[in-house]
């Protein structure tokens, strides 16, 4: 589990691909074999925040994947957050975030591909499973070791008290 986690950590940090571009609706940008198109950006109002939602399409190998990323503003706290669109896959995760529109240029869009990100989760899960498995054996080993300590080795060549 630890080796799998380490492999995932190295994969995510060493082989990460990142692109930051300005996109207008209909424009696309490449990242790690994907072509990500910004379809449209629409304002949304929810119960406790206002948002701009970016509707995007990622294409790779003839397949189209719909993604949604948001920029949220919470008026009560006067706080802004970004909700990334994430496409998890066994070979890596695609993350898409976008920023505030710049007049004449479009929206800044950050496209990031983290290869082997799933190995982080699988490695941590496997290590946790190994730890739980080790806990199930815990009651058997101390009893076996304790029984060997009470019998102990016998002394050779030591005269008995009767001699």
C-alpha cells in the first residue's frame, strides 16, 4: 500500500500537465491528449450563493465528456470560492477551473491533468486494509509468545537442589 501511494505521489508531482489559457465560448485548449472546449458560461443563483457556471466539453479519442466548473460568491461572508470540474480516471484525473472574465480576452481557464492520482487513494486504502488485517491477528500472537516465556528454556549442567 505504501509503495502504491508513493508511486501515485511521484506520478502526480512529476508528470503533472498544466495549461492556463483565456477562452471564449466555442474555443478549445489542449491538455494531456484532451481538447477542452468552453461551451458557455451562465450565471446561477442558489439559496446561499451566487455563481457563474462554466459548461465545458472534454474530448479524447472520439469521446465527449461534459464538465461543469463554478465560481461561487457567498454574500453573507463576502467570500468567493472555486469549484473545480473533475474527471477521475484510472490513468489520471483531469481538473478544470476558471476565473473572472477579462473584457476582450474571455475567462482564464486552468486545465490540469494529474496522472496516477487514483494510486494515492488505492495505496492509502490498501495500507489501511493491511493495518486492519494486522489488528485481527493481535490477540493470537501475544498469547503464543507468553506461553513460550513461562515454560522458558531449561538450564543444562546446573545441579538440582537435591544433588
